[in-house]
C-alpha cells in the first residue's frame, strides 16, 4: 500500500496528502491495509458480499437488461473524517435544513420570500413538485422535511460543498448501517483504535423524530412505514427501518380512512395511525387528491392530513425545495431567513431558463454537467467531458426545446478514496450523503453513506449507474490528528 502502487490523480485524495504522506486520521487503517495480502483482502470482500446477499441487502435497477435485483457493490475500506471537519459539516447541514424548512413554511404560507423577489415566483409556483394543496396547511414544528439526505462533494481544494439536497423520500440510510456492521467485522482493530462515533442509534433517533411530530396531541403516537411494495427499488430499506424501529410496514391497501382518521387493518380490528413515514412519492399517496390511477396510496389520506388527525413525513410538497433550479438560490434563502452566510457553499449553477446562461451552457457543453431539474438517480444527466459529440448535440436539442427543465454545473473532480477493485487497491471518486432528521429538533447522524464511482474515471456514484458504497467513519475527537492540507 504505497503511493507508487496507489497512484492518486489530480483530485483531492482522502488518504494521501499531496506529498505522498498518509493523512494522520488514516494512519491506523493504512497500517492495517498494508499488512493484508491480496488473498486476504479478496477473501474478506467475498465474505462481505455473501453477508449482504444472505441479508437481502439489494437494490433494483429499472430497465436493466439483466436481472434487476442486485447486491449493492460495497467496498471494504471505510472513508474517515476527523472530528473538526465533521463539526463544520454538521453545522452547515443544520443551518441548511433549518432555512429550507422556513422556506417551505413561507411558500406554503405568506410567500414573503417570493414577494421580496429573493426567489423568482414563477420558478417556485410552476415547479412540478409544488403542491397548491399544501397552502396554509398546519405542519407540526414547521418541520416539512423530517428526513433529509444532502449530497456533499469535496473539491480539489479539499473543501466540502453541497451538490444537491434530497428532501422528498431520500434513501440510502440502510446501506449506511449495513456498511458499518460490515466494516466493524472487517477491520475490528482499526475501528476500535480510531475512536469512531456510532451510527447504530439512527433508527431510535428516526422513531423519536417521527413521534415528536404528533406528540402534542397523542402521548404515544402510532407510527407506520408506508411502502410502495416489494417491487420498489428501496423496499429492503423500508422493511429494514420498520423492523429496527419496531413499527408496522404497510402498503396502501393496509390502511383505510374513516371520518378523516387513518386506521390500519389488523387481525384484531382497526388500529388508529398517527404518523406515516411515507416512502411513496407525492403523486401516488392519495388517488382522490393527486393521481387518480394510483394503486399505491390511500383514498382520503390527504383529507385526513388536512384535518390534522394524521401526520405525513416528509410532508407533501417538500420536493420544491430540492428542485435543482431552486438549489441555486439556497445561499440567498439562508441569508434571507437566518441572516447568515452559508457554512457549506453551493456548486456554481447555471439556470438554462435564463437566456444569457442558456447561451453559455450551449457553448460549453463539453465542459459542463447538465441535469434535468426533476430527475434523480443519475438519470437525465449529461457529463459533457465524457460524452460523445453526438450525445452533446442531442442533449443540446433537448435543452433548447425545454430550457426551464435544465441546469448546468462545472465538472468537479470529486475527491478519491482507496477501493478494492479486481484485487488491486485503486483510487475511485466518492461523494458523501449524511442524513439529517428534523422534528422537534434537528439532529445530524454522526456518519454518512459514502457513494463510490466504481468505474475507473467515472464521476457518477449512483448505484443505478454502476456505483457502490462504503462505510464512513466520523472520529469522536481529533486525537488521531486533524486534516492535513
């Protein structure tokens, strides 16, 4: 495990500093990695994959030619973040979610930020994820986004920035927990020596957050997890979280609404439900209010929500705050509501809806990453430097046909971390998805899902696009060293 064998590129490397020395907070892990043979590493990787298979830790790739149900590729080596660096991330994410919740409360209330021209009115009110049905509707603690998974990237300067926010039905936390369990078995000595903060309390924190949303009128609220069913790509996570929280996992057909009150069908009769942690998109939660052809939701659910007899987490309509065009205004949103500069900056973003910025994007497609504002999972995206001339030309026509549907950003060299690939330890690009809970208070889980672009040179980390994941160790203190330049 030497720099000569590892060969970091131009991007910031999580383990090695520019001079080739190992960063202090990686010292214990680097020592352990250096002592393991190729055969030992391969054996541990196989054991880990077998464990994931037996536990059913899978995801679904829609439209794939081969079998759609797959084990999420998971790398042996954890990513390590020192306490000082995590403290800044934690403060920045807390600030960001507080401001976004205030933004949601405002646009579904008095709309002061729109009247003051901080965010364009037409941008918000015409967004596909804006729900007029939420106007002037009471949300406990004004916590619209109860579970948030913001994606962070580290640039070549070593600083973290927010790539996007995920406020609708963010997924991935089960992989964070599964990766931690696997890493503790793979590197037990290094784990104990490093002083890693635990993430195992996440299910308890999530349950506490959900219950706090109804605690004002129900002393012990009944929580359920609403899933679209076994064919959903994240069904494993839905079942996993429901089991760890000790609450029922239900589908729409398991619930019924009587007199604006939601009940769950059980073998002993109907049981009242107070909080629904829904993993179903807005469009499908209630066929009487949203899509009439939905078979996934519950007829009358939104009327019960409007009446205040049940809480839906995350609240319908939160997606407008993670729209990729609204993202460009988040620093202004933070400044407007909190009177503070953003602790974690945004990536420079060009809005194709603006004629001058559209011209710039079309002239520089070979240098930019272009995204559809409502897409996710790595779909609807063009990475200009890696695309062919034909692909860029086709995407340019799509942008011209519907410029309001696209934004563009500079191509960022994501930081790299060591990964075991085909028996060799090689650098691969990574991002970071921490999970933030918001109810009576805001809590940032002291860990995250590190997503990995396993294909050499790729910057796409989504599992649906060939990416994988690894554990993230947040150190409890800086005894093992602070971040080196």
